[in-house]
C-alpha cells in the first residue's frame, strides 16, 4: 500500500511541516535542524491502510498532502468513522503509543497521501532534550484532546443537520472529496438521512 518510485521532495515537506508546527508552538531553527534527520517521507496510495486495528504502533505520520480517516469496526462488521485528518494533522494511535497496546481503530487514506514519519521514541528524545519540542509535544496532545471533546459535545448538543453544517465548515476545502457514505458514518446517521439534510440545505 506504500507507493514507490517518484517520492515527494522531502525538503519541501519539511519546510511545510516546520511552518505548521511552528504556528502551533514556537520551534527554534536549531531544534528543528536537530529533528529533521529523524523524519522520513512516505507516500500511501488511495485506500491504503496506514494503521490497522490490532497493530502495534510506534510511529507518527504528519500529513503533508492528502487525507485519511480513522474508523472503528463494530462486531457486526459495520464501519464507524471517528475522524478525518488532513494536511498538518497526525496519523497515529495515541493510546497505542502510550500503553503499547494494539491500536483500537483503523487509519485508511481517502486520497493518495504524503506523510513525514517519525518514530515515537525519537519524538520523546526530542521532548526530553529540547524544551521547545517538549512544549510542542504538549500542545499536539492538547489538540487531540480538544478535538475529541468537541466531537463528543457535538453529538450531545447538536442535531444531525447542525453537525453536518459544522462538518462543512471544518472540512470546507476537502468536503466535496469525501464520499457521502463516509460523511454519514462520521455524523452517526444513514446516507439516506444525509441526502435529506443536503436537500433541505439545497446541496443536492
């Protein structure tokens, strides 16, 4: 599922990632130069699995182009989309990294997706030896928790139509690239219900 052949220009990827990380938490050029050798570039074809449920996870994949979904598989084989990740976000299982337990969910690309990969132990090394990397790691974890809380609140406080409108705002640049059945799963509704909502909003 990993493409070979023409790989992206890693320097361009690193430049993009540095801008993204630096905007999240200031990162000195010195600390960034130390970190750059720890990153490697990987390209996943569309519909490839970055992580499968029950995999042991030791790597974080920073998305530099493309998009992926996190999803759970229920006992009866139904998929439930947990989240969508786009440029600047991370593909990994935090619980698996932290506990060494298998990943509880799948991560699958929705488009051809380019990533910069770094091993968790290398990220820990950076955090232990460079204060700005330590602060950045903390901020990245904060972002994961904030997104999780926001999604939980949406299911409790917003109706399906409101959740869809919020989805369109959050993923405005890529919403039209995501199949409706994946969006419906993410919203916790049927594709038929989503079609009715789209009709009400005059999107069909």
